[in-house]
C-alpha cells in the first residue's frame, strides 16, 4: 500500500467503528442512563466527532474540503445505519436518533468552519 492510500486509514477505521457501535448488541452503560437524553447526546457526539475527523483528514492531506459532500454523506450514513437497526432484533429504530446524528454532523461542520475562520483560512461554501 502506498502512502497516499494509507493516509485515510484512521478515518475509515472510525467510520467502521461507528457502524459496529450502531449495530452491535450494546447500549448506554448504566451510570450514563441518569443523564437526560444520554442516547441522543452519544449520537450527536459520535457523528460530530467522525465528521470533524473527516474534515481534518481532508485538510491535513491537503485536499479541498468537500463540505457539502461530507455533510450529506454522513447524514445518509447515519440514516442508513439507523434504518438497519429496525431489522436487528436486539436494536431499535428511532427517528430521533437520525435527527441527533444530523445535528452532530451540522454542529461539527459549523465548528470546522469556525476553526478555519479563526486560522484565517477562507472556508469553502457549504
């Protein structure tokens, strides 16, 4: 494998990890269940951090950051994984999880754009 093909491995590992966490028979740990809407917060955090990592990967590898494509891809990815949960007996489908995923993605995009502005780099249009 050449360097150009291996530099995106961390991002793809995180994307695969999100799928595993979304489809595996695991839930919110007991101590976190006391936090109101812990499930939704975990969705926002997981998809937001993954989106930030994808933006960072594109920036570090000096590729033009494909803002719109990344945002749309992550929202579709979250929707598909949530939809797949409907067909898995030990998981449950929740449209609010799709909303939480999308909110995490959009907040991450806003954060990335803000960071880019602070660093005096012109952000690409979303």
